[in-house]
C-alpha cells in the first residue's frame, strides 16, 4: 500500500512538471536533436551560455535598484526573487562549464553540454520573468474618455432630464397601474 502511494505521488509530481512545462514559454535551442557538434563548437556555445548567465544578475540588480528608488514594493519583491534565481542559475552554469571543460570522454562532454542547454532555457525564462516584473506598470491603463456620436434626426434631449410620460399614456401601456387585488385568500 505504501508503494502504491509512492507511485501515485511520483505520478502527480511528474504530471505537475509536465503541466508547468507546457504553461511556460518554450525556448528553442540552436542545436537540432541528433546533430553532433565538435568539441570546439560545444565550447564556444557553452561560453556564450556562461556569459549570458553571468550578465543576468547584474541586469536584474539594476532593475531592482530602480524599483527601490521608486519605492515600488511589488516590483522589488518580484525582482528580489528573480535575482536569487538568476544567481543560482549563474552558479549552476559556472559549475557545469567547469565540468564540461574537465570532461574526459565524449559522453561526459555531451551530458554536460545538454545540461548547459537546459540551463540556458532556464536563464532565458528568468530573464523574461524579470522583464515582466519590471514592466508591470506598463500595462496599467491611463485615463479614459468616452465620445458619443448622435445620429442625425434624433432629438438633442438630455436623457437625465427626460420627464415621465403623461399619466394617460402610462396607463394605456400598463405602466404605473398596480395589479388588481386578489380576493381569494
């Protein structure tokens, strides 16, 4: 029975990860599946990933300092979380880059390179989310105005000042006349 509960728990975690993966924006890598790169090409791409990951915390720090200057608590809180994530991703990329450089077999190099590609996607996602944190106020609507066009041939009477119809007209259409009292009670 405990094994069944464990299987159900693992399944629900996997299902949740699959659902969150489909909800996020996918990032395309430049390497097609099954295409082998030379070690030099892998190293160049990995270096590019590392520079992207190492520059991200600095960018987020600048956005965070701007939010703090503006005393925007919501943006600051969001950007603090993204800065922590960016620092963690940058550290992970640096560690994997070191492992890639010290890999002794092609299998190890391919493994570390694929992990770097996944980390690149994570760095890109964090970058997009940090931009959303910083740009929250861009989507607030400003003042609005209403323009009314009155068709030709209609009366120019203000509807707020329209008087009630004459009593005989209201009675003919049943407005204002109470229903007859029922005697059966």
